[in-house]
C-alpha cells in the first residue's frame, strides 16, 4: 500500500431537494438507496455548507463548483461562460465577453416574442449533432466579425461578443420554466440589444426544417436562443500551487471542464457521458480510479444527472440517479482507495439544491460528508440527507470555499 494521501471529491450536481408528497414526504436523498454514502457519512464527519454568496445567485453552478474547489467566488468568479468557452478551446480576447447561449423551447406560436412561455431550457435535451446544425445556421445568419456563435454540447452553447453593448441583468432559463419570457428578458439600454438578438434567433429557428422534423417526431423544437451568464476571461491561481496536489477533473459539462482547465488540472473525457440521467455512471467511476492510478493526488468527479432530473421534474429518475452514483461511482472509488492507500479522504456533496417542485436551482446550504480512512470519527448519521445532517451536526461553513481547506487539513 502507498502511504501518500489521496483525496476524492464527488459532486452529484443538484442532488439536494425538498420533501415531496410523491416520495411519501421524503426528499430524493432520503428516498434513495445509497448504502455507500450512508456508511461514509456514519463513519465520518458531516456538516452543512453554503457555496453561493447572496449577491451571486444568478449563476449557481459556476459559483458553487468554484467554491468547492476552494476558490473564493467573490474574488475569482467571472461567470460560467468563459469557463465553458475554455472547454471548447476558445481563446477570449481582452475585449471579448462570453455568453451562455441555450437552445430553448418557447411556446405560444402566435404570441409576440416577449409574451411566449419558456417551456424547456434544453429543447428536450437536443442532441449535439442537431444543435450544431442550428448554431452554425445562426452564425451564418446573425454572426459578424464581432459576434460569433460556437457549438457546445446538447443545448449548451457559447456566444462570443467583442465590445458587447454593456452590462445588464440576465436570468438562466432553467430558473424560469413555464414563465412568460417578457419578465426575464435583458432590459435597459444595453438589454435591448441582447433581447433583439434573441428575438431574431426565434424568427430564424421557428420554422427551420430541423425543428419541423423534431415536431413530427414528438420532440420539442429548439426555436430560440437564450443568453445569460456573461463573463470575461478569468485569472485564477493554479490548483496545484494553492494546494500542493496534482489534480484531475472527471466531468461531462463544459462548465466544469473549463473550470479544470483554468485551474491547471488534468481534464478527462469520459466515454458514454451525457450530462443527463442516461450518462455512463460506471465509466465515470472507472475514469476517477484511472486518474489515481496515473498519479493524481486529488480527483474531482462531477455528475450532472440529478440536476437535470430536477429541472425536468423527473422524480423517479432523480432518485435513481442518486442510487447509480452511489453504486457505480462512490462505492467502487471508495473500495479502490481503501485497498491501495493507507491514507485517503472522500468528500461527497451536492453543489446546490435543484427542486423538483419548481424545476429551479436553490441557493440554500447543502449537506456534505467527509470520510477519512482510520480517523475513528463517527457522526452517527445513518441516512445522509438535507434534514439529518443539520439536525445532528453543528458544523456549518457560511463561506463554502473554506470547506476544502478544512477537508485537506482535517
């Protein structure tokens, strides 16, 4: 056995939730069969942490995952879009602003643009192949020397805008499902230019042949873009220089991959990963183990599935995604580390809640478990969830970015 300490951080995105009637008044975490998580919690330390400062709630995932990696979001956060752009190999110039550019579904075909309802933030989780056709078509129709559309994955894409009109408030479409677009469009002098571009995209996409085919096949059309989370190129210290650990990131979504790139970590592509419930959980577990075998000291594993199930209101799938993460990622990773290293730690936590009842992110604190081999610490918590932890633990990190240092030094 090696005596070098290894640390695994596993983030089931959006896993935390509220109690819901369909699960007998339990949360998905309470309802899920997750014996490995529960054991690690019982034989470790549990607590609560808040990863999203009050004035930074507009981009929960980017802010929270930055904080989980120990970076103070008040200092280092520049929005999710520059991170996603980095994952696509895009290099931002000083005058560039990156925007997340969702392909979404708007309803009410006869209504004016602002009065349409935001039906789906992901256009039925459109495939990357189909999305690429639409994004390239938009770039042909709307792109200029200063305005460039770039294909990402599924519904998640990037707009780079040199010398953009200015600052205004933006809202992520996943937080305003089934609401009228008008109330959430970019507003003010700068906002008008962004809203107009979104409206033009709808005029171009509404009757595109690809969307006609999607309707015929019972799928929602990708009939508009939605701009949000603008940001400039971030400047971040390299993770290894901050923590003295060689780190790797195992993830599908461009946001997390870009975060790893800017942090100077090794970013792993996982075969069969999708960013939704149908992802290849087992391959993510294998990939994490593979990084440790290659010499990584710290491996950050991100799984998007619970978050997407929450946005889509898929109760059963959210519970099953938690069970799959426990069985196919956390359990094999734990047994690998336990068999090969005298000292290791596992930190397991969601980045934020995603509520099935609203389909939206929440910015409430989330539970975490920290398991250290041979520590002898026992929380006594038998079911790791949003309600058992605060009832049985007095540990709370108001500034969530401080949790990683606590985990490293414990």
